[in-house]
C-alpha cells in the first residue's frame, strides 16, 4: 500500500516570498517530514511502578516539557504520564513490544494521523510568534510544548537552537490549513520549501 503524505497537494518545492537579496541563513527552510513512526504511550493509573523503571530504545521517559533522544528515536513528554515516541529509522512497534507491556501502558500507533512540518532558520521563532501565544524566549533545545497556531492544536518539538529548528505537528486533517498558515507567516522572511 502506498502512503500519501498529508501535505501532498500543497507543499510546493522552491523559493517563495521575500527571498531575493538575502543570505541563506536569513531564509526560513520548510520541509514536510514523512514516513515517521509515531506512537502515543500512556501509563495506566493502575500501574504503580515509577516511570524511571522503564526505558524505550535505551532512553528514559522524559519529565515535563522535555525530550529524550538518541540517533534513532525521540520521546516527547506531552502530558502527565503521556508521551509521543517518533522514529524515521527503527521499527518502533518492535522496540515498544520489547520494552513495554500492554497491561501497563496504552500504546496507540498515530503514524498516519499526524502532519509534521520542520522549520529551520534564524527567524523561525518570529514566524511562529505570529500565530502562537507562547513565550519562545523561554524555550530551548530538546523541549516540547503543546499550543495552538492560528486556532489549530499543535505540538512544537524544539530540535536545535543553533540555528533554530522546530518541528510543528498537528492532526493530519488540519495539516493543509497549518501549512498555509505557516507559509503565509514566512513570506515576510522568504522561505525555501524542500
């Protein structure tokens, strides 16, 4: 079965907006991330074990607003006893089956239900400030925030701060609207879509 990406009909590769006579570091880079395995992992209330007793792909489950990562997997804290595990390279379902029990965790495959847009460049936070009410000055690398962007529920995963690189995730059905909102906010700086 062939997978169709959430942004298949709107993501247009090339240069857009006010990009002329600008250095490459001044332009926003926008990329759709595809073929990620995404699992939501929720610890049951009846599970009295400490979350620090568990590991996934050699990683601890992160604390509030934090991310754990290695070369293959990122685990994002998205709420109390609630995480998202993402990978583009390893079989997360096998890793989860080895590490976590269905009696102790609710495990849901969300791989085909999310749209992921990765933004990078020195003005990324300025773009996101146009539609998101959080204080970007207080957020650093390997932190995660749930918020909204122009009324669309999103998860922001802060990958890097040299230069800024942020993944913006939303439900697949809102992907095109989010993409239009983000690219519209990027026109002022100019953006290159990959």
